[in-house]
C-alpha cells in the first residue's frame, strides 16, 4: 500500500508531531526563518496533507493555475525515495528548490 493511497488508515500515517526532539512543524517553522529553500527528508508514511499545510502563503495575490483554479500558497514538490521495489522515504521541497515549469 502506497503512502499516497487515500484509503490507507490514518493510524498508519506518521504525523509531524511525532518527530523528536522537536515537533516537525516547529522545526520547519524554525528553519523557514533562516531560508525559504527547504528540503525536508521524512519517513515514507508521513502525512502529505501536513506537508502541504507547511507551504508559505503567497504575497497576498492568487496565481491562476489553469483548470484547477487559483492558488494562494507556494508549491510543494514531494519526491519518493525508492530502493529497488521498496519505498523508503519522501523528501518535500519548498521555495527555490522546486523546478518551476
């Protein structure tokens, strides 16, 4: 079962609050005071919705993204890290680390 499977039980998801010694959201917020360019390496079953919530709001204006409508937050790129046929981790990229098309 993939971590992106919407039917996966929520108990199998790894919340950012489980990161030690500091809450994962607090760690992200602390790092984002230094730079907006963050690569966040996390367990394979991290809650993707929480990663999306970490995205910074845009400068007050919405961007037109075509069919999906407008967005008011920066993009987040999530990359899966595979070893053979096993998913091992994910990396979420924020800020200038995302290749804009």
